[in-house]
């Protein structure tokens, strides 16, 4: 699939992704304990989302990932929002990122990736880190397609099919993006060299190898230590550019609802990911603008 974004990615120059939306919003004083997470602010504080995107662009990010990860018709319906309003908020997520790009003074191209999280994100019970929902591929495709149609109609530069825990859900997502007219990247959440559902990464990445819509494949929302092997496997199995945006390396303690440990996300790791084939590089949970600035610096330095 050809597009301006796909062409930029094919040029070989690495593109810097942004960092975690939630940690940036929490740093601004917003409570994200709601089931809708950052998607709640699409309705309640859209300006805060624009400010978060702008902070990452100003730190050196080339690509903003929208606040639509947890935005689904089902989740919005639980909050009393009808189909029309839910679709408006999903489309708004793309416009807020575009607005931030317009506000930043820079000569470099800025891109918008529309986030589509896994089915487990809608459940808001941690299922995205387990997979295996008990649904068929057809059922998962029917869940994902309507939201992807709305996001695609808002005309982002690329669809980010992210934090996918299960190879079966990846297959469903790849069917769901067919015919939408936009490129996509497919990004798994992994641990110890396997998907969160326990499948070998070779099997998971193979689903994307022949998908024309997919312009990059890789991992996100994992430990930095899990990235090198995954990047090498993704590049070898698919022959496509690789996307990598792990968490900071800190560990979430569900009992105390707090993060423990120290960040293991370093510029040295970033350079090694690039050397292994990563072309879209950024961060996920607990990775803020300061770290993204270091990513941009590391990649600019070769």
C-alpha cells in the first residue's frame, strides 16, 4: 500500500513515536482511574489531549498516537453515549492530534496514528495482557471493524493496531482493516519471547507478512528487555519495517495500584533496536516527553 506515511517509512529514516498518553495526562492532574481511561477526556477535557500531543511533538516525536485506544462503541455505551456521539469522539481523537501538529513550529513532517486497542482494552479488566477471550476470529473482526471504519474516515496517516496480546486477534484485525484505504502497523504486547497469550512470536508476526495494508510490525507495552529479540524476529519473519515502543521498564503493582522499580529505557537500547531493524521507535506506559527527547537524540545521532 502506498501513502505518504508508507513512503516516509520506506525511506529508511527512523521515525520517532510519542510516549504514554496516560502518564502525560496524569502529570497534568487528571484522574484516569475510570474504565474509559484517557478516552474519557475526549468528551470532558479535549484540550488536555491536544496539550499532551503537543508536548511530545515538541520533544521530537514525528508521530502522535491518538487517545482512542480504549474508545469503543461498547465502552462509550456503558457511559450512556449513543453510537453517533461515540463516533464523533473517535473522530475527534484524530482531529486533536492534527491540531497539536498545526500548533508546533517545525519543518519536519508530523504524522497522526489512530490507535485501535485490543478487545481486552474494552473489557477494562487487564485482558489485553492475557488474550484468549473465548471469541472466534469472526466475532473479533465484527467487534473491531466498525471502530476502524470511523477512525479511517477521520483520515489519520496510519492505523495503529496496538497492544495485541493474541495471534488470533491479530488475524481478525488484519481482516478488519482490509479495504479501508489506509496503511496500518500491527504491534503485539509480549513477554519472554512470546505473545501474552503464549504463542511463539514467529507465528504471531507471520500473520502480517503478506498483509498489504501493514507497513510495519512489532511490539509495544512490554519491557525494554523484550524488544531486541522481538525486533529481530519481526524483521526476519515479515521483511517489513519494525515498530518498537515499550514501557519504561517499571513494574505495575496491581495491589497498591502503583509503579515499582526503575526505568530501564535508555538511549543505548534505542540505538540497538534501530540496528536490529526498528524504524518506528518510541515509548508506551511511563515514557514521557523527556525520554522521547532522548530517543530523538539517539536516532538523530545515528
